[in-house]
């Protein structure tokens, strides 16, 4: 994870990866991540995560990247 | 001929004392009481039947909250065809029985008995604190006693000393008539068995524990003995000091989620005592030390009753009039909105406030602020309950009423300590356990329920903190692989696709008790035995607390419990269910009232166009369709500069939320922090506006308890701040350009009912008529719904959800080898803002760290030593207590005192679905310390 991230960005990354690791149905994890984010995340948080995904892609797991494409 | 009076509960005045408990038989018998026929359930005592027709038989040892005892010999009656004069309290009614309660023979016998009592009783009625409120005095009058032949010169007990050790009541043995009501209340009602009758014959006396002072005994100061005492032997000190009350107001306790009903008894505007309401649906006449006695904080000198403002947190507070404070706050919030946008501000509602107060705050945030940035303190306690139960059952609520436990065959208590945190329900559980129900406790600690008088948990699974989901998966694995699934229930009530997926998952060998034993620390055979007990006992009920929710997998664990209940058919009837024990008095209500940033009132998502249009129409404003920020996201945004103003209603996030330094930094970064509270709490140190709040004794509204019971909170005294909290909120909203012109709290509830299908039938009028109702309360259920999901789940079919165990990131390491978990103690409540300002500090003056003997010895620690507790988040100090209630490798503390700084060391880990903090798992190291932090 990039050391350039501020607290908020690090938290968003942690939240996103944690959702990816915990969503119950493991068959379509990206779909569940994007559904969860639509339901509970503000548009600003979603936008910030997209930006993080673009700037520091290694900080997020593959499922989160896929989920962001569905958002 | 007289008409037979049928037993009809609705016609009986249950507020009076009918002498013995009611019978539950469906078989009715008809008896004659002094010639008056009455029909009662078989098993009803003669005393109770007589009271029901207004023939009150004199009594002293009998009261209808306790089983009949038959010791005082005052309630004698004559029964035609039977010899002697049996005690009416212990004599059941039989068909055709003809009873006489008033005869010359009985008069003579009763006078003789009373004469003996009075001959050994101080004749100080005029100066006695119970004068006018004494059953002995009343009975002397009732039997017509006019003189005592024996004088006072003989042997007596009048020189016995008075025990004043308890801060709230005295024990004056000289006034005791040894009726054993206190002893029986302590055992039957409270279940503590702290009192006994020591000695024999004339030497008999009530004794706390082994003739110890009350304060040093096992007494938990619930007040049941004081309530039961018919004389001034056990007497509230407040009554001794202030006198007998002159007026009464029924209201609801503001401590835990049990939500006990009380009668506040006053002289003028001063509370003399709080008496638990026998007709209270949640508590049925019982109480705990907090609700019964710890209400003095409302008058504490630390109360701030005047609004205050300051330009900067460096400045001194400036007391101002309400209008100036409101204008100051509105200007600041409006300025932030204008400069940084509507999403730069938000609000937090409080579970200590009424439904009506919470409703107007979230409405102000959505309608006046123009954002969905509203959250509630349930974020840090039961938000995973909301998520997990909605996914599986369809709504965020416990499934049962409290009374349901009386029909439970096996209780599974997970991550909860009811006798400390929900003591009145804990007593109810104990009654059922003493009557034979089995008990499974899943908790790292050996909580009180594991072994206490006449109770022993057949199954205690002392799991390692953080492994809840693994344990529940293993239990479900046993159920699924040993043929214990209730196939018929699942087929009829549940979604079969999700069930099949769950069944395939749970049967995997990796979920077996044997595979998980090393992770959980629970022996596989013990776990298998517990699983079989739950699945096969008949009615299995799950009760859980924050030891479930405050984990990185809190939501997963809630769903795992729901899966287990559905798989075993333990849902939808009396005696079963999945039941969150809510932490604060109105957690359920605050969640119901639309406090979450993604939901309107009644748990309906803000993106639902139909719902949003309904709210827009009534509120007269366009509403946002995107979720707002949760508390941790608001704090994060504050640090990055995009969130700059917050309204905090009755919550002390600087003490209660995790990672204290992070919270402090975020609050410091804001331009406008508005705190509405009783006291200048820790959060107020960072505030620019302080709006004085009202105590529960001043509020008018409703609380909703853990069983969805909506109870009235009535103003016992006038507001010390000059206005209601909802009025202050409405004034601020108006200052921000959105008036909310309510005339009363009742009017707010009417609007809630109009907008919320599950509250559609609720009104103050209904609550005043029925006492309380459990939602859903609407046309389909006009008097409420004690048991949910009876014929169908709220979501239709029950949804199984696979629950893979994902270990928390927080693990013990060589540097931090112990796992810290936290909880509450009986005498204190959450961050202690209320209870620390009462005499309850006598029981818990400071937080201490419980540590296992082996861990203490390895660090050279003795009981009472100061220790430093260090985690990767921070460090603090407190005293250590060697305890065998916790396993080696685990330490435990409470968080009631701000100086302890417990949340300085808790981490920023949180539940994956809801961000509920992981308070229950923090890796720490303990070292000897020289003393307390300066």
C-alpha cells in the first residue's frame, strides 16, 4: 500500500478489501461488493476508491477492481 | 342468587396486591367467598380469589410477586366442611368451596397474631419513615387491634442495630417481623440468594450472606427486598431523608435495553424513589441497582442547564440564552454549507434519547442540512444486528418478547453477560434456568450465569476472542451432519436455494468442531454436546450481546446465528428465537427512527423512490437518494478537511468510540461541533456549542426496548433547561431554514406512525391505554406483535447465508501476546456519565484489568498492582485483578471511567459490513507499572 495515502484513503482501502474477503456468497464476489457499496457507500467514497484504484492499483484486491467496474 | 364473577384479567385491578401469583390453568373452578361466587383458574389461592372480589384478607408474609409461604398466620379463613382455619395464601380453590373470611373466630385469631407481632415492634409509628406506607400498621388497623397485653418488658429484638452500609437503603432489624418476604424476593425474583434467615425460633433474623453488612454481602442492590418488605425494616434512604411520596408518575428507565417500567414517586418536583411497575411488560415489577436507585445524576451539580458557545475550543465557554446559542450554531453550519457544500456537515443521534427526539434529529439532517450524513451510536454496538437480521429474516429486530424465555428449554447465551448488563432480564433467565431449562454459554469469560446459586451451565464453550463465527459454523456443522436439521420447517419456511448452498458449505470438513478446535480453543466433544443440546431440547433460544457484534465478523456472526435458528426450526413461536440484548435503553428505537445513513424510518433504503417520495411529500422537501456517511467515515473526512460540522446528540464519541486519538484529531479539525448532553462530556472538550440536554425524568416521549416494546417516557419533573430536547433541535432546524413546527412529542409520534408501516397504529393515546406495544403495531396487529416471523418471515422466506470464517487482522503476537476484551459491570453503565455521578461508584470506583493467574505470574504481577496495557494503538494504565473467570491468554476490562482510557488502546478494526468497531479483540501486552497516568 502506498505510504502517500492519507488516513481516509487507507481506511477506504481496508474497508473495500475487507468486504471482498467477507461477502458471504463466494460465487460472485465482485457483484456483491458493488452491491454493498451502492447500498452503503456515499458517491464520494466510491469516487475516492476509484481514484485509489487508478493511482495505487496494488492496494486493492482483484475482486474490488472488478467491482468498481460494475459501480 | 348472585351472578358468578368470571375471572377476567382485563377486569382485575392488577396494580393492587392480590396476595399470591395468578394461576395459568385453563380449567376454571367456582368458589363462594363470603357468599360471593367467583370463578378462577384452578390453582388460584383462596387469598387471590378473595382479593379479586374485593374481600381483602389480612396478610403480612404474602405478596403477589412471591410464591405463597404461609408463615404469618394472619390470613386464616374458615372453609365449610373443613376443620381448622387454614392459611388462605397456601390453600388453592376447589370447585364448590365455600369460604368465610370474616368470622368472630377469625377476628380473635388474627388479633392474637397481630398482638404478638406488635409486642416485639418499636412503637414509633409517628416518627417511622414508613408511617402511612406500612403494611404492619395497615394490618393492625385491619384486624382492629386496640391494645397489646404483653408490654415491652419481655425479651425482644428492639435493641438490634441498624445496617446503613448500603448507599441506598437501610436494614433496621428491630422492625423486622421475619416474614421472609425479603429472603424470598432475593431468591425467587432476583435469583441472587444473598439473604437467608439465620438462627432458629425467637432468634431467627434476616441475614445478608453470613451475617455480613449488606454492602459486604452478595447483595446486588436490586431493591427487590426493599420492595417486598412490609415494614420499614428495609427502607430507601431517600424516603427516610425526604418523607413518604405524595404523587406518582409512570415512566421508563433510561439505562439498558430491557426498558423497565417504573413509577416515579415524588414530593412536589423532587423524586423520592423509583418503584418498578408490576404491570411493566418488560420487567413485571422487578428492577436493578441502576434503574431503581441510580437516578440521582439528573440532579447532579455537574449538570449544565444553560446553553453555551465559544468561537474556538481554546476559549472559555460563554453561557448564553437559547436563541443566541441556536443562532450561533445555525450560522456556523450554514456557513460551512455555503463554503464546503451540504456533505460537509452531519449529525449523530443517541440511543439515550426518545424516539421523538431521534426522529427530529435525523429529519433535520436530511431535510434542513440536505444530506444523509446521519448516524447513531448503534454504529458501535448493534449495527451488525441490523445488517444480519435484515439479510436473513427481513428486519432488524429481536424475534421474541422477554416473557418468551419462560417457555425455553435450552438457552444459548453468546457474548452477553445478562446478569450485569441486562440484569432484570438476567433474573428472568435465572428463574427459567432454576425451573429446569438447559444453558449453553459461549463466551471467553466464565460469566455469572456459568455458575451461580442453583444455576450451572451444562455447556460453557470458552472460545478465544475473535472466533465466534468458527464456533457457530462448527455447531451448525454438527446439526447438519448428525441429522438434526428440522427439514420440515426449512422446507415450509425458508428459501431452499439458499438453504442448499448453506448446507453444502456447512457440511464441509473444514467447519467441523475437530478442524476448528485449535483456532477456537473449544474442545470438539464439548462443542458437539452443546450443538446436540440446542438442536434437540425442544425450544432453543439464542440471546446475544456485544460479544457477538463488536467483531470484524459481527454481521457474519449474526447471520450464522440466524442460520442455526432456522435450520433447527427455532424461530416463529414462543420459547425460541434470535434475540439481541440491546446495550442502551433506546438502541432499537434509535435504529427504527431512521438514524442510519442509508435508511429512512422503518429500515427503508433512501434509494427507494416510492418511500422517498412519501417522505418528501410529508416533509415538504426533496430528499437525497444516496447513502450518507457513517460515523467513522465522517471522522475520516474531517481529517481530510471535507467534513467540517457535526451535531452530536447525547453521545460521547471521544470516550466511547475506538481509537480515541483519531476521534480527538477529527473533532479538532472541525469548524463546528455541537454537543447536546447533560454534562460537559469528553466530546464537549472539542465543541463550539453546548446545548443542555434533558434527563429521562424530564422527557416526554417513547423508548423502544430490545423486545421492540414501545414504552411511554413521561415527564416526572419540569425540564431544568427550560425546553425539551426536540424543541432545541426544531429551533436549530428552523435557524437553518427548515421549520419543524411541532406542538408536542405526541404530534411527532403521529408523524412517525403516518410514515412507518410497522408503527402505523402507534400513538400516545394507545400507549396510555395499553401501557406498551411491541411493533409491528398496525391494522394487522392493533395491539402489537410479541413474537415475530410466526407464519412467514418479514422478507417472505427465511434466507440462509453462507458464513465463511475469516480471522480478524488483530492477532496475538510475540510483542502483544494477550487478547483484551471489554464489557460492562452491573453497577456502571457504558461510559459512566450517569452512574459515575451516583453512589454506584461505591461498587466500582475504577476500571480494573482482569488477568489470569498464569499470565500474572509470568509478569510478576500481584492482585491490585498497577499495570501498563499496551496495544499497537496506544497504552494506558489501571490496576490488575487476578481472576479465574478468564482463560489464560485473555485479559478483560470495563470502560466506565474516562481516566482508564480503555479506548485509547482499542484498534480501528471494524465489522466488514457495518464498521461496528472490534472492541472485543485487541492484542496487548501487560507490564508492571509504577502508577496511574497523571
